[in-house]
């Protein structure tokens, strides 16, 4: 396999110690998977910030949101007979799944795309209501006709679905609730309408029949979605054999809509690949990479909160039109950057 990513020498760009926790009593465990956008001549990241209390020796403790927005801390003895804690991200206690951290979305900006800071007077985006009591995660940002569409994973004990908020100024947000019900995530909305319709990639899941596949849907208004079609499936014995999911909004090229996606295998190694969709009929897959264009190789990608992971849901196209700057989560702990040539990615695609 050939990794074609040109990683920033400054990586990791952001580590948990770089930001203050949202409130006293919590600490930042991970910074993950930022949505990316341009606004007021700066590059912005909508970073997922995952927090939990400082861990005691014999206790697992984690926060959840109550329905009225307050944080409740749950503590469980590590040797409790009804506790299953084999995954750093999720535990099962008395038959119920919980996340080990609580995530919110925080805005950071940069003049050079490498050194980011928190601007004043911009709000945190946090979970609200009974469908977001375990937090909101992995924001993707699409700019459509002057409005920013934020899709993110809404998590609660009711399941995992896709929430939507919109904004024009990043200070005032319109909340549209859950647009794809559980179990669904990895939703990326195309940044222009096609034949008068909105289009979005999404990832419904089934533990019994089917799998973790990428689907496409269309909408007359960006809120109500239908005409769902499965377009990308996992490939047995390959780097994307266990699950696949969309990255950020597809990139319009002369050859088609180019999508950077993540895939994972049975060993939970996450890599990045690409596929191409027809410009007029985006439900038609033209081609797909056989091998990853990026896989974990550096220390910060191999070791961390959940190692052996590169995962992206945000990018920008540089002014030259060919350089694609991807911001990605490494090991579920750090935020990093890398650049690719769009032409080189296109040259690696194989017809399907």
C-alpha cells in the first residue's frame, strides 16, 4: 500500500491539553474529527471535544446530560459483575450501553490553517434534549447558498442518529432536530443542489442483516429526506471490510463528485479511501480506490485514546484547485492536518 498523504510537520495541531475543559470537574480526554469551513477569511474547525471526570483507581466515571441540560456523573466500580469495559469508548453496565466521555462541538479558527485558537464570543454547541443526552459528535459542515448546514451524530440511550443545525453567522443557530433516526451517522450534505434537489450521504447500520454501508438520499428542502439508496458496501478481506462511512461533503470535479471516506477492518484499523459519483446522478458510483490513500503510520496515529485510527469529516480546497487539505482525527485523541493532490487521488480510482 502507498500512503499519499503529505502530513503537516506541525502535527498534532491540537492535543487535549491545548484547550480548557468546558466546566470545573471535567477534563478533556480527546479532541476529534473536526468539521472544517471558511468564514471571515479564516479557516475554522468545529472540533469534537470529549470530556470526563478525572478517573479514580478502582472506579469508572463518566458524564451524561439530563433532559434539562445538566451534567450528571455516573460512577461504577471496575470490578462490578454487571460491567463490561473492554472498549475505551463504550461500556455496558447492567445491560445498557454508555459512552465513556461526553462530547460537545467547539469552534477554533486560524489565519494559516495550522495554528488554531478559540475566538471570543462564539458558543459551544452542546447536546440538548432527550436525543442528545450522551452528547453530539463529529460535525460535518456544508455551505449551501449562503447558509452553513451542520450535521452531527446525536447520541442518547434511545440510539445514535443524525442531528441538523443551520447558521449564517456561527453565533445564532436554527435547530432542526434529528433528520435521520437511529441507527445512523456519517451524514455529509452535498454543497450544491443537483437538478433542484439536496443530496446527502449517510450511514444506516444493521447488526444482523446488511452492514455498515454508505447510502445516499435526496431532499426537496434539506430537512425531509427520501429516495434512499445503498451505494458503497464493505469489501471482505480488504482494508474496509468491517465498516465504511462518508467523510465531508463530496468535492465537485470534472470527472464526478469525489468523496473521501473512511473504512475499518476487523482489527478496528481506520484508513481513508475515495470514490467517485456521477455529476448528474450521484447515486451512480463510477469508481473507487482499491487501497487506502492514507493509513495510520505515525506515533500519534498509532497510539492514543483509541489507536490505529485516521478519520476525517472536514477539508478545504486550496486556491490552486488541486491541493486538498484534510483535517483529521488521529487515534481518537489528536487533531492533525495533511494535504493531497486531487488529481493524484483521481488517478488511483478503479472503475466499479
